[in-house]
C-alpha cells in the first residue's frame, strides 16, 4: 500500500498493488474504487499499462475526470431528467450531464461512488491477491432512497484476469447499477487511438437512444447496422458512417443487450493486432455500454506525461440498461430490503 495523495477535504487516499508472478496485475485506489493501472503482457511478454488515468488522486477528484477506471454507482449510466418514480414516490437526482442540451443524471451524480473514499482491506483468497472495498451510502445521498451497504472485491487471478465482484444490501427499495468505467487501450495508455482495436460483442440487439442518449425503450436488432459486432470489426471501420445513432453518440456510446444472460458469460473480445494483447470481458450483467472515448479531447494531463485525445481509450461498462428506473420494459435495477445485489465482471487477458 502506498500513499496516493489527499482528497480536496484533506483525507489520505491509498494505492494498493495486486500482482502475480510475471507482473500481471492491477493498482487500485480506495478513492472512487479506482482502477488506476492494469499491466498486461503482449505477445513477447512485454508488460504495458492498458488503462487510461492519472498519476495521483488529484486528477480523479476533478469534476472533469471522465470516470477513468472509476467504480460507478449508485445507479450507473443515465437517468432521464434526473427523475424516477418508485413505489409511488418521485425522486429527484442531480442532473450532471446534458447531451444535446437535454439534462440527465449520469453515473450516480456529481458525488457518486467514483468520488467517495472507500474502506479498504487487502488480503489473499486461495492464493489470489484481493482488494475488498466497502462503502455505506447514506439515505438521501445524491437523492437516492435508503441506506445502501456496498462491497466491491477486486481479485487478480492466475489466468491473467481481474475479477470484480459487486454486492449490496439496502434498508429501503432503491435503484442499484454498479460498474467499472475503465478506458482500455491495449497498445498501452498514451497510444493515440483505439480505432484499430478489433472488437467482438456477443449482442444481437442494442438499445437505440434519443439525442439525449436516453434509450427509446426498444431492443433493436444490430443486423445490417454499424452496431453489428457479432463478427469481429475494428472500432474505426464504421464509426464515421452517416447513421443517426452514431451521430447522437458522436461515435459508439450505446448499450448492447448481451445474448448470454444470468450466468457469467462472454460479452466482448478486444484484440489489439500490433501488440497481440487480447481482452475478454465476461459478465453476469444483461448489458454492456460500449463507449469509444468520443468525448476525450487531449486536454487532461494523464499518466506518465501522456494526454488522451479523442478515441484513445474504449470502455466496456457491464451493466443493466441505461434509464432502467424509467423503463418498465427493461430488466429491473430495483434492490429491495432483504434481497442482495450481486454482479460479477471478469477482464481476462491473453496474447496472440
Ligand atoms: C459514459 C457515457 C458517455 C460519457 C462517459 C464519461 O460512458 O455513456 O456518454 O459521459 O461516460 O465521459
């Protein structure tokens, strides 16, 4: 464990290293449950840090931090107009995002789980390095109902994977949708573009959006659209096609409906052909937001003196669908007292 700097209100933050022999592993902070570094080998065994981020906590505390490696919650992705009704009561949340000038609540709000200090415990389980993070989110925090107890457990496994297990309980019904917002660049953070990364998504349908990036409610087929990644395509191949959905997202910024459901299943594969690094994403979640880093603009001073231009990182945010609290046709994100929220995502690395 190392010091990672002070929060704006003067609290100490830390960085925890979880490593295997050979160097595969992750550095994770108790501030925001942030995945700060993730080292994976290329086809020659050469390690690179494959996630975008900052060298110290200061970068992550800025309101302009685009959720680099963040643990996202209480309810990840967008909620239209920052409003939802649950059991007859309407809740109003902060609107901290406004695509096309249409306000919404994004990623748990301005004081979301990415901006809080988690209680950390570093340990090993069955020989695997583990970081267990806990957070108690108070009733009314960011406008949400109920006290929520959350645990996020990061495990670095022998098969070169980072597994993230989320669990939560509540004392009042509340929406819960937890994810990690890592931006991957498998050529190494600081490489200019992810447009040459080859992506496969195990999704026959996706959730098209309006100009405010709120789903229309339908599960539309990806067939015959630039959203069909059932066979591998580079990210860049169709990203600039004239297509209303791509125009709304300024590229890919859409939720895909995963074909595997319920149990831990392969959601996505990403190959970076020059290094041979390949990432497999497995999840128990029904969806994944594929975001091609369209809003990155090269202005933030990132790790190792790097800056991150547009589309220099991509996110695969495993999740329930956006705006679920307002979409009766989507799988429910409502957690009730006496029930447990559970979700698992695995980021597994290979080299080709
Ligand atoms: C999410 C959203 C994007 C963007 C990023 C953060 O992935 O879907 O539109 O807001 O977060 O910059």
